[in-house]
C-alpha cells in the first residue's frame, strides 16, 4: 500500500453559476520515505492538488467532482472534519511558498510551534517549550531560546522558512507537502533550505511531495516526477528517466526551454502560445494547440496516461520516440 | 581601475558608472549604503548582466544608471554626458535614449489606458510624431514584439504575463532608445514563456542596435544573455568579467557559491555545492573589512579588518576584476 495515493482526482471551482474544472483525473502515488515532484507552470493545478490533499480548499467555491485521496489507506476526502484536523499538522505537514503569509504575524515563533504540540500531543509549558527548542535546533536555527520570543517580521526570509519547516515537522509527520518552499528565497538561501529538507527527510524517514516549477530542483530532490499541464498529469516517470528521455512533448519542451542548454546568446527553444485557462481546455489534449507533434485526433480526443516502459507514463497520442 | 572603464577600448562607452554610491537614510539615524563605490562601463552593443541577491543594490544601481536616482557620490555618464550636469528638462530629453523594462509590466502599465495608449505615451512625452504617425508606430511596435494589431485597443488585464512583458518591451523601444536597463524582466514568467521573452530581447538587440543592462537574480538567465557579468554583494561589485570566464573560473568565493547553488538538471554539469552559512547581513550594518567575510568559506584574518583590494586579473583583452583578499595586493597587479 502506498503512503499516499491520489486516484482519479477531479476538482472544479464554482463561480457565478459557472463551474470550471481545474484538476482532471489526476492520479499518482508516493511511497513511504520517497520524494515525488509535482511540476508544472502557473495555473496547471499543482497547488490546488496539494491543497486538496490537506483539505484546505474552501468549499464553495472548490468542489471535488470525483476521486479518492488515500493516505495510509484512508480516504481523506471522506473523513469527518475533526479527524482530518487530527491528521493535518500531525501525520501530514505542509510548508508553503511565502512563510510571511502563512505564519501568524501577531504570535511569537515559540507560540506557533508549541500550539501544534498542544493541539496534537496535549503538551504544555516546559515540555512543549523543550520540544520547540529542539525542533528549532534541528532545522538549523542558532540560539533557539532567543528565537522563541521573536515574531515573524523580525526574521529574514530564510529563517522564516526554517520556522515554517519546524512547525510542519515538530510532530514528525510521515508526509511533508512542500509547495514551492524556496521560490521566494535567494539562491544561496534556497541551497540551504533544500539541503535542510534532504537531511530532515533522511533523519525523520518521511516522504516528501515537492511542488515546484523548477526542473533543476526536481532533478536534485526527487525520486519520481509527475508533470502537470492545464489540470492534468501529462507525464509520470522516475526522475532519471524523465530527464533523459521525456516522452510527452510538453515535458520535452520545458526541458529544452532552459537557457543553459544552448550556446550563449543562441535561440532558446520555446513553446509557442500560452496555457489555456480553465473552462477553455476543449475536448482533446489541452496541449494540442501549442504542440509541434500534434496529430488531427489530438484536437478532439483526450489521451489517457499510458505506460511506455520503465515506469514511464505519458498522456499523448504521438509521444517523443 | 583603468582597463575596466574602457571595454573594447575601440569605441567610447555608451554608459559609464564611476565610483558611484547611493545612500539612503536608514533606521535610527543610520545610513543604508545601497550602492558603494561601483565603477563599470558598457560598450555600445554590449549586454552587461548584473547579478546579486535581494539587498545587493542591483536595482538601485539600475535606477542610478537611468538617472532615476541622484548618486550620493560619483558620476553616471551617458555617451560622455554626466547625468548630474543636466537640467531636469535636459535629463528628460536624454531619457528617450535610455529606457527601463521592469519585472512586472502590469504594475508599470496604467490599467485604465488601452495598450495602444500606453505604448504611445513615451512618444507623446518626447513629442515624437503626430497622432496618426504615433498610431502607425504603435502598430509597427506591436508587430515587432509579436502581438496582434488589435492588442492596441485592448486593456492590460486582458493579457497574460508574457504578453504584458511584450507590451512593456514595446513601450520601452517606442522612442528608439540606445540603452535598455531591464530589471528582472523574466523573473515573474513561467519557463516556457521566459524563453520566448529572452529570444525577443536577444533578437531586438541586434535588430535595433541596442545595448542592455540586464539585472537578475537568475544566474542561468544572465549567463545566457550577457557578454559580461558584474556580481554584486551588499552594495558593491565584487567580481566583473566576461561571462564565460566568470562561469568557468570565478575568482570570488561568493560568485563560486552563487554559481554552485544553481539547481542543475544536467548531471554532467552538476558541481560540488558550496552552501553558505547564514543570511546576507543588514546593509545598514555592513561588517568591517570585506562585507562577505562572515559567510566566506575561505575567510582569512585580514578579511575581518581590511577592505579587500580591487584585483584586476585576466588579460588585456578580457579583464577580470575580483574584489577579494585572495587575489592581488592593494595596489592591483
């Protein structure tokens, strides 16, 4: 049994009597202790997928149309709210892109870590404080006793993200969901945080679902990759296989568009056009109108994820050979 | 410091920055030294990349180059003319030749103006052409940046991020400038759109004989587009060299750490990662000696006390500046 299995998940946002599907039949699985990268560009549905695992999408407007999200075999979508609250922050932790907006500005660092321990472990006072200090030390924060009394605005971006990670991990979750955890950070601080996540994952034996737009980060951090485009998973493969031999033209296009692959100043490979917005994604493959390999059927028939060897799955009628 | 001020040595620089500083009033009477003693020059047709992390002063330097900030010390010269010597009206006239491109064109486009009106605005400001000529010019500009003619009648919110950056670029090139200072022009864009905009910028440069200052935190993007690269740390240029030399043989430990920190999908290109400890210091309280010394993996005792020397290494044809105690003595070489 996988630690996490998302099966045929479809999500819509209802707005003014109009329903726009933002995730369509997404399926992927994550084994204990492994790292899965969910990659894609803005609007592809990767963040809402992660939020739906945590059941953090406000409903309305969000609505699950179909599918299951199995965590340790239990369907999170059907759990009563109280039981979901007990899992969230305990067995599943989450870290967001912008720690300034996800930390509470009027509560001290210590209070925010201890609150998690109080909620899930019933710990208070010196005991909670001791564990909070230990966790801050664990995430590489020096002088943790002093940091406990500080507020988010007194910390640098890198320190805030370390505090976010401390909050997410203080209950030693089995799964950490990290949504663009380093996107708002400078590159030298990003290197620190990625290094920290790798170390903590090893030490705590947790699985990591890493949501990112950065293929370099995927290559460095992930065992498996799922590529999302316009609400659908278009390719799924072990990281090494994906980077060496992408099958979906969108994955191939993304990889080729990176500036370091061509001689300096030369023409970069591009993907023409832009991602179609929800509600305008047609009946066929939603990448068809930007795709150089499109066949007549691509415009009308939607390809399903099909295996192509080596655990590699692509949703494409004419995959890259 | 002579050689670095004379790139190519044949043509006069289009832009010269000479010992420029910009200080802002900071908290509690302290001084925020956003830019400190920066000297560099840009040859016509050249692209100079400026990289640095937040707080490095790269955007302030860009604004100084455009005459949008007055330097606290030093000089900025455009085609030999000291910007500080110009009257406000003369500076405005000169700005026609030096145009900015920003990270978020949405913030710099007036949402109530049609795209056509926004692109024509710099033409009106600089009194270029009559109404009919400006309309024709807008159509021509839209075509150059790859937008449909009917874009002129639409509003900024109707466009995607990449299309809005095309509008921002059309507006920048409208008055036929010689220099573009682009500050993080592709940072807000997705990878597939980023490459479209970079291709457009590279294409326009040769087509319109432009010179670029390209400011970015993204070292891979800067490597692709720049002829030379300046690395900034805490308000100072700590290394400046031709792009290939800088990425192959960086001399400053900070540059080496920055380059090693780029997440790299190509296993063959992956290098040993240098992970710096701590954050960049507060620019209001720069450390004594070398500003990088508290994080430097190669720190020596004198780095804590003495300001680092400007070592001019490399060859005459390809000078390589490193401001670091590891290289050269205070007198240069």
